């Protein structure tokens, strides 16, 4: 195999690959091919040396210091001591522009809030319908899970790696609910982590949507239904949860109670 | 467990460790440290207000995304008529994707020359980069985010991130190389 067989011939693409090598973004096979090519082509090797030298030069630039005073100011944002935040420095342009910007902002918030309020119900109904149809698909699919494991320490990092977040994954096997694994649901164009539990021959899917500004806090589990399935919805911590199954609603309620208790005990 | 911590505890764990990174990004976006502190402070207020929506994953990228969003709000407020992005972004990417002179050019500046470039010249050259290029360069070389993280943060295809980065570096190299 000649060196660089897998490499692009286009000089621009090759240049991007040289950058990617310097950034540690290439897989081992491509890195090897590129290193061989650079050994043959001094011009390419010089380009690589330039990128590395530039990275080093940028890396050694002085970074702004986080002063103790600034850190304390930021830390106080989260504290009870709100008074420390009050003398916030404004270097933002002139007063008039601030006032104008503020009024535009208020108008926008009021307008979008009203629109949101007007459309929220249908939005949520659509969301529930999406969850129901994904659940239905999962019943038909060869496997209801993308990662099969009864070990919560396997499922959680897998979801974290796939969708960048993962809900608390609890072991409920002593209550008869076996963790089958996790999968990625795409609801309303957004990937979301989902956990799959089995009760006897039935599947229970728990979809966890991160709570956003539009989430309605639902601390008390609420019954919903769509597509003939039982759905229970609640919010806890950072997530908004939807448990869906074809088991009886009372059984699903029981599952949700145990799930939430286990998460809280976490 | 995520849910059992108070918002201020989570703020302490999620936001405070990345203050230096946030400040470094804001410094290059705004152009000076004083404005950077204002932007980071606003961003931290937003981060605290939204701490419940942080659902794990890369906390640094999460905070930097907020910093960047606050910066654009700040920019609109601060320089309402300042033209920051000139021309169409699509043109820009076409430009950066086009084959350029100097691809592995043997006449390009020596690596040693770049390595010896003085701090002020390099800082000035970075400041002169077109903002969309500078943003990608800073996220990569100052903040150390991966291509994927940058693509997700800016909502750009991976290829665009790579070509903007390459273009930014190409511009810096030729500037540093010509300053003898």
C-alpha cells in the first residue's frame, strides 16, 4: 500500500487534514498515512511545522487574569448576598440605546411569551404524540434499545456520549422492573436520552427532556395519554420526564413512584 | 445526583471552574479585558438563572456558548451601527474553501519565524482577523474546544469550522511571516 492512498489529492483538503493532525482530530490510520506523506513532501511537512508553531505561539499568549475581586463578584451572583451584585458596571454605550434596547426586549418577550402561551398546548400535545409514536416504533423494532445493559453505570455514560446528557439511571430490579438499556429518541427534531425498563413482558420507556425555559414545572406526576398508551409526565431536577407504556395506568403510576423515589435516594 | 444540589452549589461546580476560559474568549470577542469582564458577568447571571437547564455534558462548552450569545447581545447594544460582519457569510466560506495561494507553499514563512513572533504582533494580527474566523480560531487555540464542540456551538457544519480555522491560521501565518 502506498503512503497516502487514503488521503485526498485536493491541496485544500490536504491542508485541512494537516491542520486536523496538529489539532489531534485525526484517527490513527489517517494520521499514519499523512505522516508518511509528509516524510515524502517537505512542503507539506513545513506547513505542518508552521501550524504547530502558530498553535504554540497562540498558546503562550498571556491570558486575562481572573482577579480575586472578579471571582468574588461572580461567586456572589449565586449567593444570598445579592447586594454585592447591585453596583454592576455598565459600559454599554449610551443611556438612550440601553433604554431602547430594553424596550425592544420587553416588547419581544411579551410578544413571544403571548405567542408561546397561545401555542403551548398544541406544542405539548405534539410532543406527547411524538413520544407515543417512538414508543410504538420501539415495540416493532428488532431491539427496543440502542445500548443493551442492565448496568446503570454502562447506560448512563453511553447516553452522555451520544446526546451529551443523561438522566439519573436507577436500578429497580428488586421491584420487578428490569433495566434493558437506553436509546436515543428524536422528539421534535431534538435528540433526547431514553431509558427502557421491562415489567413482565411489557416495556416502559422513560424519555428525559432537559428542562428549558419553556418547561412547565410539574412536580406532581400528571396522567396523559396518546395513541392508546398510558403516559405519565413529571419534572424533577434538570429533567422533564415522560414515562410511557402499554401497561395499566395504575401500574405505570406505581413505576413512576418507585423511579422517582430511587432517583431522590440516588 | 443532579437534582439534590442547590442552584448555588451547582453554579459553583459548573460555572466557576471555567471563569478563566470564559474571560479569555470574551477578551478576544470584545477586544479588551474590561468589556470582557462585563460580558462574562452577564453570562454568569444567565448561567445561574439557567443552571437547572444544564443537564450534564461539557460544562465549559455550555458556559462558552452563553458567553458568545451574551457577546452578540452586548455588541448590538454597544455598537448599534458598527458593522462587524461585512459581506455575506456564505461568500466568506466560499472564499475560505477556495484553493488559495500558499497551500504548502515552500515560500511560506518559516516555522521558526512564527515561533519567534512577538506577543504584540500576534495579538494585533488576531484582532485584525474577520470576526467569524477569529471566533473559530479562539475557540480552538485559546479555549481548546474540539472541532465537533465548535461546530455544535456555532451551528455550523464541521467542514465550515475546519475551513474557517485553516483560513484564520493562513492569514495569521502570512502576516507574521511578512513582519520582519
